[in-house]
């Protein structure tokens, strides 16, 4: 796979600044990881809003987006609050970093979850399909920047915003600039997913799960 890096970089070199054309492609595997920096820079420079999905945790480069970004409204939809990690100090530090980001007024995060209650007059319990053993809730890979402006940017495709998807996997992403209809469709899908999981995460945090009465 490493032999492909130079050829892929020739096909789709890492852009600088805002995308030039209406639609362009980014292929992986590629090295170095500067394409992730480019994605993050675009998100940090968004003027109005950022919407991003994270299937395998939020890398440090994107934590800076949610800590230092210009946009006053920043949404993140995450499979889990961290990438797959064993219990220990490193995982605790990652959890704390996400917790601190969630405390910021500009940031709105939702973590994948499902309803576990089963009371007649409340919400019925939900079951997972078990279709994918690696991710249970969020495997989307897209970001939407300033979707309600005259110059939105949508980036999406098969690659997670992660190191492995960038330097190891055979992936592709499309960068779409200025297409307000595409941005509107992606925004609608993002908010559908976000509200679905935000409510379920809230319900999962209930101190005492509701149980169906036996009487």
C-alpha cells in the first residue's frame, strides 16, 4: 500500500486555501497527513457553522476546530467519545478533553446511543442489529461548513477523518463548494442523525432506568 502514496499524491495533491473548483476529489492512501490539517483549517475558518461526524473518535487536529474555530455554532456527531482505547490514563485524558469541549457554549455534541427503557407509558426499548461489530451507531464520514451561506462547503466520502483512513486505507472523498442544494441535503441528514442520537444519549444518562411494572 505504501507504494501507492506517491501516485495518489500526484493524482490529488493536498490543496491550499479554499477549494478552487465546484467539485474536486481527494484519494487515499497518502502521506503525510496534511490533508487532515487542510480539512481542519477549512472548518476552523468557517464563519457561521460547522457540522462533522466522527466514527472513530476526534483527532487532536479536529479538537482544535471545536476549541478555537471561528464559527459560533459547532456540531459533532460521534460514535463514541474516544477512539477504540483500553481503560487507563490515556483514555481518561481523552474523555476529559471531549468533556471540556462539550462545556463550551459554541459546541453541541451527540454520542451514539439507543433507548433502553421499556415502560408502557414511556419509550419502548430499542435493539441494535449487530450488523457491524466495529461501529454500532455512527459510520458517516462528512463535514458541512456554512451550509446556509452563499458559499457552503461539503466534504464527504468513504474516509473517516483519521490517520488510518488517510495513510493506510484505499479511500476517496469529494469536496463540493458552492452547491447550496447539496449543502442543504447534507445539513438535513446531519440534523436528522444528530437529533436522533442526542435524545437517546440524554435518555441513556438517566440516573434510574425506567422499568416496566409487573403489576
